[in-house]
C-alpha cells in the first residue's frame, strides 16, 4: 500500500531545496512513499495563520511562535507518542540552543528542529578592510561604526521592515537582561523601554536609507550584491551568503553587546517540521521528519543541499564550518544563548501589529513614550485572551 505526503515549506533555497532533494533519497529507502513539497513566501511563513495550510497539507514547516495557536486549534499532531525513546534522547541532547524546546508546548511536542537560526551580525570583510574598521563589540561601538563608515561611502544596514523591527526590540530587551515573557504582563518597563526604543531609532537613523523597507534577505542581498553595505548588526543568519560559491561572501558573527550580557538574548528563529491533524499517515510523516533531523543526515546531505541544520553535530562539524567560511563557529555562541519569545495563542497578531507600529516609529511617526504605552497595554490584553 502506497503513502502520499504533501508538504508546505517557505520559499527560499535554505527552506525549499534540502526538502526537495530529500524526496528521491527517502523514496530509495521507502519506495512506497511519495512526498512532494510546495513553498510559501518568507512573509507568509512568519505571519500567515496556519489554519488554511493545515487543512491542505500533511506536513508543514513553520515558525515556532505559532505553536500556541496551533495547539489551541488542534492544527498539529502532538509528536510525543510517535517519537521513539532513542530519537527523543538525541533530540534532547543534540539540538542547537533552544530550537528543540521552542516546539514544546504545555506538555506536548508540535515540531522537529530541522533548521536553526537567530539574529546574528553579518559583514563584508573586504569593505570593512577598505574602511580600516573591525566588527564592533558593543552597541556604542556600533553607533560609531555607522558614523565612521559614511566617510568611506559605506553603510551599516539594519533590516527594519515591520516584523524585523519588532524582532530587534525583543532582542535588545533580552540582551539587556529584561526579556519579554508570557509570565510578566509588562512588555517593557516604561523608562527602560523608552531608552531602548530611542537607541534603536538612533541606529536606524545612521543606517542605510532603505533599512526600514528591508527584511533580512533583502539586506543580505544588498550587502552581497553591491559595494555599499559593509555591516549588518541584526539579521537572521543564512549560510548561503558565506558558502564557498558566494561571489561576494559575507562573514557572520555574534551580535554586539547592548549591555553587560555579551551576545546573550538574541531572538531565536529557525524552522520546525510539523505534522498536520489531517495527515494521511502520521507514523510515516514522523519517520520522515526524524530522518531529516538525524545528526548524520543534517551534517551531510541537509547542509550540502543548501539547508541550515538544526542539530548541533552539524554546527560543530569542521567540514560544514569550513564550507561556510566559519558561519557556524562564528555564531554558535549567539545561537546557544538565544532568547525564546512568547508563543501563546494570540501572540502572533500582537507581534504583527507591534511590528507595524515599531516600523512607523523608526520612520519618525510617533514617540517612544506612546509606543511603549501601546506595547504594554496590547501585550497585557493579548495575555488575558490567551
């Protein structure tokens, strides 16, 4: 008897290609299983509710902040009873940072950590060398770098489109030792929040003029495709920009320290492999997901096919690191201490609206005081309705 599984991922080589190339390999081991993958945009990956997709697909690659809503609506299968004890052991011990934990919710498990990422820094070594500058270590040094690069016709680039603008707010709060959590209804203590927002606004004001219109991929494309963006302080990491075949390779590094906690607290990204409640063969779907997550597969085929592994064995593999010009060793400390944002039902709509308001503030619309007040009131309301 044959099994057909249809999946939906996100439309970027990192999210699409390793899954497409896995189909033939898996079919060679499981001839009676036919798998297909389709893709949705990066924006839809981060914002589109899962309800529509869960009704149409067996497998879904999703962003962990949706886990609370997915659990409430019964959209995804709890994988706990379907994961063998041996696999549970290597997942518990071998995932990068909090990636595996990000798919755990109220005693259930809704995803497997096939892909790991967090906000990190990126730069063009050739352009930084041309300007005689080194990557900054602190936020104050970052502001000085942004000013100094202008004298050389270069820019700091800050991906600050709505979603990424609010991501930076969350990263800065966590990096300064005051992470936003669902256990505290105060999003940002008022005076602290005002100072944080003003610092972020000062950075954006010194950055590339298109910053507030760009997401990480657009800013990385600009840095890799031209010769004017030398340093990006907060971007989700993508190994394809630092691999051996990159024409103008970028280097990736830990974020700057905004306070006394080094790179701790950068916002966790990545992607999880979920099985929808309408899946036609849950056991086979979980088997395939674990096959993709297996450490040996992650450090070999998954990485070679353009993926960004979620398992630590790949991140510490010397060959993977060399082929990505030190991407993994350069950012592992940041990933290992990454911040896990709230995931309760209703969080994503709050997050989206907060992004729009933060982006508007960075473009000069409204005050830091009014934005902090909105964050605190809206977050408290979202928690009450969770």
